[in-house]
C-alpha cells in the first residue's frame, strides 16, 4: 500500500482557542479511513484543512508524497480531493441537477455566446444518480424543498460526480435511514474497488465497524490513536474517544407502569404528506414513529406542532385543541426538536445564550425586560446538563461544532415543563456520551409524566427506548409494534409496505 | 479568527469617524474643531439619526423602509397644518405622530400579510405618501406657525438644543428596547432566521408590523423637528432622507441580510455623514462634490466591512 495523504504536526486555533494540536497521521491509498471523536473534538476542522477550506497553523500536508499548500477549496478539488460537509452547502433556490453541477455547468454555444444547457445537465445528473443507484431524488425540485435525506443524497451525488480520488464525508449518514445508508455503503464499496480513498466520519460506531478498514480517534483536538478495525473492539474505540470506559450505549429502561390516561389523541389527520393518521399517546409513554425517508413522519411531527397545515382533530388530555401556529402548541405544552437544525432550530448568527433564550423569554423576563441573571443561569444549567462544548455563552452558534449546535437546540426545551415532546432525530450528529445523556433525559421526562413522540431513523435507539412503535410508509401508518418482540427487520418490513405495489 | 472580523465590523466605524474628525481638525482647526461646531453637527445629524434608528429596526428584520423620508415630509405638513388650523400645538403633534405610526403600520401590513418584498412595498408607499403630501398642502409650504411649534427644532434646554435632547432620548430608548427587552430579541431573531423564530413561538407578523410602525414613529418625530427647524412645512422637505438613514445604518455595521447590528454603530454612522457634510461645507467644497464624496465614503466603508467578513470569517 502507498500513502496518499500524510498530515504532519498540524494545529489550528480560533480566536485563541486551540481546537487541533500536533496532529500526525497518514492515509493509505484505497482504504476507507474512519475518523471518530466526541462533539467538538476537531474532526470537521481537520477535514476542512485537508480540503483547503481552512489554513493550518504550522505543520505540513503531503499528498502522494509531495507537500501541498491549499489556499482554497478549488486547489484541493484540482488535486482530486472533495469534501461533503456536515452541514449542507446546497444553493436553496437551485434544482437538484443544478446543484450537482454547480460551478461546472454544462453550456452550449449559440451565436458564440455560452448558454447553460439545462437539458444536458439534467441528463448527465440523471446518469450520475443512476450509476450510483440513487433513484428516488426528485431531480427537478429546488434544494430548499428537499427532505434532509434527499439533501444529503444530493450532496453525495455532487461529490461523486467530480471523480475525485480522495473523498471526504463528514457525517453523511446522520440524516439517512437504514435503507439509504445501505445504499451509500454499497456505493462506497464500489468506489473502493475502483481505488478511491475515502475518509468517513460518523457517530454511529456500528457503521464504522461495518465498513471501515482503519479508524482514527480524536479527543479534545488531539490524536489519540489509529487502529486497524479488525484489531480493535467497539468498547476500546469508545474508551479512546471519551477517555473512560462506557458499559452500555443505552441507559437502563426504568421499570414503570404506563397508565391508560390519554395524553394526546390524533384523529384522522391528513395533509399532502400523510393520510388519515390516527393514534393515541398515553401519559408518560415513549411512542416511536419509524419509517423510511419521505414516509411522512417528519411532516406529521411538524403538523402537530403547528408548523404545517393539516386537516383532522387533535385532542390534548381529552380536550379538542386548535393548533395552527407553533405558539399555540407551545402554550399547550407541546414542544418540537426539529429534524433540520439550521432550517428550524437555530438563528445561526446569534449567540448560544440568545438561541437558548428565544422560546423561553417569557420565563426570563418581567414587564418585557429580559433578566440577564435568569437567562445566564438557565443557559449555563442546560449547557452543563448536556455537556455542550462552547467557548462562552456569547459564542455565535454558527461557530459551534455540529453536535454542539444540536445540543443547543435540545437544551432550549429543557427549561420548560412540557406535556408532550416531539423529538425528530434528537440525537442526529451527537456523540455517544451525549446520546446516553439524551436517553437519560427522555427517561427522566417520562417518569415525570411527560409523553414523548420519538421520530428517529436509528432503529437501534427506536427499539431500545420506545414503549410502542408505529411504522409509517407512504404517509400511512402500516403497523403498530411492541419493541419487546420486534427486530429491525420487522420494522423495515412495515416501512416498505405499499411501496412495492 | 472570527472575532477580528467582528471587531472590525463593530469598532472599525469608530476609527472611521475619528479619522474623518482628525482630518477636518487639521484642515480647519479654527472653524471645525470647536465645541459650538460640534453642537451644530449634532443638531444637523439629529433628524437623520432619528430616521436611521427607525430604519435600523426594519433592516434588522432583513427589510428596508424607503418611505421614511416621505413619511417625515407628510408628518411635518400635517403637524404644521393641524397646529395652524386648531391653534393647538398638542393636536398638531398628535396628528403628526398618528399619521407616522399609521403609515408605518400600513407598510408592515403589506410586508407581513401581502408578503410583498419590503423594497417594493415601501417604494410604492413612498410614492403614494409623497403624492398625499402634495395633495394635502396643494403643493404650497405651510407658514405662520406659532412660536411654540418653532421651539421643538430651534429651542434649547440648558443651552442644549432641544432636537439633540430628543435624539439622545430616542437613542437610549432604542438601545434599551433592542438590547434589553424580549421584543428586541424577537427583532434580531426574526431577521436572523424567520422559520426558526416561528418555531420558537415568536409571532412573526406582530414583529414585522411593529418594526415598520416604529420606523414610522421615528420618521414622524424627525419630520416634526424638520418643519419646526425650517419654521415652515415644505411639501418636499423629507425627500432623500431615507437614503441617508439607510446609509447611516449600513455604515454602522448592521447587516442588510438582517439579524446583526449595533445601535451605537448607527449613531456613529449618522455622525460620519453629518461630519462629512459639515467639514466639507467649512472647506468650501461645492454641494455637488459633497454628494460624490459622501457616496464614495459609504462605498469604501461597506467594502471594508464586507471584505473583512469574507476574508476573516473562515
Ligand atoms: N469558525 C469557528 N470559530 C470559532 N470556533 C470554532 C469555529 N469552527 C469550529 N470551532 C470550534 O472548534 C471546535 C472543533 O469543532 P469541529 O467542528 O471540528 O468539531 P467536530 O469534531 O466536527 O464535532 P461534531 O461531532 O459535533 O461535528 C469546536 O469546539 C468549535 O466550537
Ligand atoms: Mg463535525
């Protein structure tokens, strides 16, 4: 094997805060190299340095044996490196195929003037998607109208179509369900067979053990070690990541009797994304809603929270409620942690403190004036509860690592006492230590009598946490399962029901 | 290094103002660098700063108010007209402020409910309001204002011109509202991410309507001071003020994309424009050239701050 990339003594700091120290490691040609580490460990920063988006402080980068200095992402792309970002970088107003060819538009000449050839672009985009088996993306849709998973697949297609020989993927599976993840893995195996080198970041360790050859662990900006995947166990990787051993990924489920008291009743709810949905959520219950991308569970959650129009009836503790705006839901004690944190969860240019306070200002203010004391106390409490890594509570949310941004979104609702929490992918992009904390938080809540609607594409966590699982397919509920006697395969069976026909 | 960018954006404008002051102080120490001239500059800037403070609310929500100069003109005429007609200053002021807030609310309703982009909506109302002013005044200035009316723009309290006091009070009020209240937080949040704000329970339409109403109110105060200072309500008095107000806000570092801004910056932006006007007049530069220089300074300042953003905000 030959070395394709070598990193020598690289460091990086932002406004005086060191986030990477003395990083040394190398990547062999044709291997699938996983990078793992807690939120804020410096994974994305390191990848941005390799892809020419950030300049390192000191140290050297060697590509195919010779030193390279990238001053912009274009330099890296020309050198055959492409990076799929953790946060999406699609242009919202452009279609899927325009995004795939962004910056490399196909043009045709007409009286010596170059015009963009949309037809040809669309055709080549379809070919790219077909070669990689990505078939279900609505290619004419604008990026802003795509689901998170389709956005992710578009990003992947965009990177794949550049024919790079070093492909870096920063948490590509965080937004994907099992099915798309498997599709992605088969694409990756294909690319590997063609000699493409892949760097892959994920917080889902099973994935790493399924697909990677080598794993490198970062902790607090330092490189802890690089190991061959068949010479290491998952427990060892975990303890390298967190610096101590972790007995289990899931906290023990509290033994409790769920009363028959109905907290929420949904009666014949319909919209353009789901049809005739009926279910009951009991007090203190965790109700999992599983399904493939586009099955309508995200839209269902957002509708109950008042973000989308729907027809049908919602009863809260036996009383009919009228929810047409999020403010109505919040007043009724129904809160949502949305799927897409950048779109619905955060005001990126404002601080951690202000984001935390935004839905809670009524609690922190008197006569309309914000009490800085109450606000600070609350944001500090939620940061320490979730172990959020911020340099100060006045740091812009935009400058936080992806997982820490997610913790800010979750932390906002820790302040209030909810009746119902709708958690849509609450652990997306979150490291295993913090996931454990979130699971514990969910159990704390249900023991207090809060009911949780738990939407997740990670079947292991749905199975472990839920008291009952609804499976959706094509906007309809196709099955109700008892997690005690259910396997991941059973869920998938119901998730594709009605799809094949 | 994001902080150095923030630093330049935030404090660069202060150094800009100091630089301009030092330049004129060297060029004209006897006339420019005197305390009476600084009071004059403050007086000259007060109307623009009042409009800019209102404009800032709107720009923070990623909108723009092109009609605030027109509102100032109409309000000056209405306040003067009603004062003359009723012989009562109080009625005149009330009518003026009411008209300002009213047209502000109209702007807000168009933006919030008809979902017309702010630029188009306020361009249309600017034209309509200018027309209404001409209809109301029949195109003639309103004379014969009582001396109580003139006091607002010409009088002093303890040797400080009354218009400066109004400007200072407005600044303090705006600072408190934006930095210390729940409402201020909502304004920043709506401008930063309207969808996330809605999902956090913010009433988007109330925020949008109110920022235009505030802009209307501050434009009304500015318009009354303007008419009072001139001692007559000219139908075209407010024209062009909207551009100076926008310039002051942008010079002060407020992002036209919304969500980010600094009240102190807006005041400094207003002073930069006033010092430039004043200094160039003292140096006997013709008014025609003054406009060109002002344009270039605004361009330079905005280029520096946005260059800072691209270059440093890695
Ligand atoms: N532009 C920036 N300004 C200031 N701090 C930054 C900036 N970008 C990243 N950081 C900080 O650097 C640290 C490392 O961030 P990075 O995004 O590399 O983490 P990560 O390992 O990818 O985490 P995650 O798993 O949450 O994605 C974080 O503490 C983050 O707050
Ligand atoms: Mg990251």
